[in-house]
C-alpha cells in the first residue's frame, strides 16, 4: 500500500487560504497611499504649485458656499 494523501495526488500543493475582506481592504488602501506618496515626491515645483492652487480654490469655494447658505 502506498502513502498517498486523501485527495489522491501526493504531489499537489496545499492552496493558501484567501485573506479576509478587511485585510484586503486595508492592504489596498495602504498600497494606494504609498503610490500617491511616491507620485507626489516625483513632482516638479510647477506641478506642486498647480496642485496646491487647485486645492486652495476648492476650499475657498466650499467656504463661500457654506457662508452663503448660513447667510
């Protein structure tokens, strides 16, 4: 009698279990944050200034909208 696994194939590898959704979600977020950080580090000064100006414009628009609604 030979020494075989119950699956019938002694050379088959055991599949690694999939990680749960929470772990995959955290890994995805971490990976995207790292990509974004790398992209920002490789930016030149003109692109950085344009990005900051666009962000400031959005914040000013939101503040203006909130003040208009409150008034």
